[in-house]
C-alpha cells in the first residue's frame, strides 16, 4: 500500500528533511555529495525552502507519510543568471528502507511534469557517480541522456570518483549525431 504523498515542501518540513538528509549523509558509500557530519542548520534549511517556494524556476519536493515523516526528497535548483535560468540542477534521495519501491521515479516524474508547465525550465541536468547504477537506471528510464564524464570530480571514502553529467531537454534541440 502506498502511504505517502508527493508535494512541494514548505519551511514547516525542515526538521523532517534534515532528519532524512542526515540519515543519507551518514550512510557508508552513499551516492550523494554530502558526507557524514556535513550538516545544514534548521535556519538555513527553512530559508532555502522559503526561497524555493517563492522562486519560479526552482522546486523542492518531498515524499511524505501521513505522520509527516519525509521518506524522500527531490530538489530542482534553477540557474540564477538570465543565461542559465532555463536550466535546473537536480538532487534526489530516498530513505534506504523505501528504495526500489518507485518513490524516486515518482518524485522525478512529478518534477518533470512541473518543469513542463513552469514556463521557465526547459532543461534538467544532474551529476551522478559512475558506479551509482540504480540512480543511472532511473534517470535513463525517465529520458535523461548521458552528456559527458568528469574524471575524478569527487573525492570520497579515500578515493577519487568519476561523475557522469546527464541532461533532459524539454524541447526539440538539434542534438549532434
Ligand atoms: C537513486 C534513488 C534516488 C532512486 O530512488 P528509488 O526510490 O530507489 O528508485 P525507484 O524505486 O523508483 O526505481 C529503482 C529502479 O532501479 C532499479 N535498480 C535497482 N538496483 C539497480 C542496479 N544495481 N542497477 C540497475 N538498476 C537497479 C530497480 O529495479 C528499479 O527499476 P524499475 O523502475 O525499472 O523497476 C535512491 O535509490 C537513493 O536515494 N539512493 C541513494 C542516494 C542517491 O544515490 N541519490 C542519487 C544521487 S545522483
């Protein structure tokens, strides 16, 4: 049974989002940039969510249970310059015990549908560690294309990690052969 909804986050979700983010950050070999102990304060989280709510080219989604517990998050941060306002960068994570149950795909689908009607975002982009096979599978399933590889772009757990750059264009663009 699906006992969660996906909706835009408000500053009132900040505490639950921090609990979720910290649990992912503390996972060994997590697929995200943040590591253990790299915390965001409640005040900063609240300010970030308020700014996202007020923005026309950013979105922060939560998958939230009736209790208020946040089981997944997906953020789209649009560019701040005129030249990059159309392009939004994605970050996403789902609680460990909720993975492989469709939550991540549902969050991304919701985000893509929002972007299509946003009148601002026409490109969605992300970076993913090359060994993060589950995440890459989900992104490709939803139409993201591999655009490049950044060698040793990250250093985590004592080793360099290569990163794929992936993008999803929401309009027809003459892609190179
Ligand atoms: C990546 C993540 C957001 C995906 O969310 P999720 O809720 O687990 O994803 P879903 O359940 O919607 O889909 C998982 C899919 O990956 C597939 N999968 C699982 N493990 C896989 C693997 N090792 N290789 C390829 N595919 C895999 C599942 O079979 C499923 O495929 P389907 O949708 O075709 O049936 C989530 O796993 C997560 O938070 N991981 C840790 C943090 C992270 O890596 N974030 C992304 C940073 S770029």
